[in-house]
């Protein structure tokens, strides 16, 4: 339950060691703009899915687990245009949250004493999961990937001593993608990893927003499989549809490491609920039919509101390659840190995330940014933006 309006919170940024702890605290606030989970209401066609929940339940009872899995996998990868992956669809594994796939990946890395280059900035639980597994980590600055003609040389200079390269695409929080106009940049990453026997790890959990932007996804599995590079790729439904954290994530690897990863996975779980697979499959159908308009219309509207009320003055909007469900703002005043700004906002019931956690190797760089979650009902989000703008104006002049 949100705290009463105008309540002043006793808050200290120093009490939290990661983003998730902030997100848990943010659930208490009136204007929770912290976690990127979907908190908006159902569209009209999605309401029909909710009304059909009993039938989805009984339909799941009539299928085998294998049938439910295969139907979901077929729909998910077809919708995303990743048809090459379906050539080995019996080796696409389902888990009930992306963090489970990350945990399995971190376990694999730990067992083989692999040194990993992880993109920076990125969501901090990727770093934390590997840190807890004692996986040695080095940052790969996102800027090293901006120019396709330099990517190979940049990785030669920064990742040659590593065993794995771990990228997030589109990246959270910046919206950077190697697939903005073509696949040349990604091909260069793959070429480097293949030439120097590096494992390529891909967090693709925000990829649905490429489709929501009205674009098609490159068939990355065609590139991966044709190159014979070793890879682990994770995808997810959790950040796309408003189904109260009912979700499914996928884990897919190159043939050479499939058995090793599978043996870790089976120690973690048996299966994802067939009812959940049925439910999420209906949302896949819904977005196929409306071409993701129910996802994109709300996110786009809220993004424009964020820009309207916050861009200019203290905050500068960071233009992403792919519009995801978060907005990234740079703090223009060098005397104001993200911790300070966040504290001022939280005391008035607005909760955004400070950037320092995303810069897991260089937190001081992250003090120049905040992240705002967009997947919220627009009425609430509008009030949150007005309140935020007023607080900034009262505190900092604008």
C-alpha cells in the first residue's frame, strides 16, 4: 500500500546495497518509478484474456507439459523473428524468471573459472549474481561498441585476456543496441569471440521493445549458429506485458555447451507452470494481432511526458537507440549527485533509481544519472512527472 500523500519518509541512500533493495522500498511510495516491471492496467483485448482465465487453466490440464512448452517456444521465437533458434527448439529451456537463467549462467562460469567482461552500465543484478559466484569481472564500457568499424579492435584491447563477453541488448538503462540500423556491430562482436575462443553471453530481455518500436529483429541465432561461436542467450517476457509478474524466460546455448548448461538447469527446477505458459502465450497472440500497440502506445505516451516535464535544466534526456520501458536522464549540475536528487524526491513520495548501481565498476560515473520507469498508468505517471518537476524547481531552481 502506498503511504499517505505528502508523507515525509525517513530515508538514507546508504541503507541499500543494490537496485532491488531500492525497488522493494519503492513499492511503498505513491509514485513508484523505480522498478521496470509492468504496473499498467490491461488493454481492452487483454481484459478478454483475464476473463478467459478459467479456460486457460483447464486447457493447461488437458495438455502435456511438453506440449505447453513447445507451443510457447514456437509462438515466442516466431513473434520475435528468431526462427533459426527453432531448429533446435528441444534445446531451448524455460525458467520462471530471467534471474534464474542468470543464476544458471553464473554457475556455469564459476565452475569453469571463467573471467568475464560485463558491459557497463547495466542492471546491477547481473554483476551481483556473478560476484556472489566469485566470477572475476572486468567492465566493457558500452561506448566501445558504438562504432562497428572499431568494435573488433576495441575488444582486442579490452577483452583479449577474458574468457567471456557479456552484453545486454537493448541495454538497461541506456537503450543502446548493436542492431540499430544493421547487424554489422553484432557480427563484429561475434567475429572477435569466435576468433579468440570467447564465450558470448547475451541478455536479450528487453528485445520485445524493438518490436514495439515498429522494427523487426535481426535473426541473431542465424548469425550465432553460422559462426559456430560458443554462446548463451537469455530472453524474457517479464518486462513486456502487464500480468503482475507472471512470466517466462528462455535459455538457449550453442551446441557445444548445451549439455553442461542443461545439467546445471535440472538441478535448479523441473518446469515452468503450464498454466503460466498458456497465459503468456495469449499475450504473445495479443501483441501479434495488435502489432504491440498496447505496449508501445502507453510507453511512448509516458516517455513524452517524462521529456516534457523533466528534460531541460537540471535533467537532460538521454536519447536511446531503442525506446524501452525506462528513461535515462543525465544530471547537468556537477554539484548534484543522483543520490542527492533521489533523496529529495523520495522525501516527497517520488521514487526513481540513482545511476550509481548501473555503473557497477565505476559508481561515481553513475552519480550523473537517474532512471525513470515508464510502464505505469498514464494518469498516475502524469501526476508523478508534475510532482517531480515541481520538486526540482523548488529545490534547484528548475
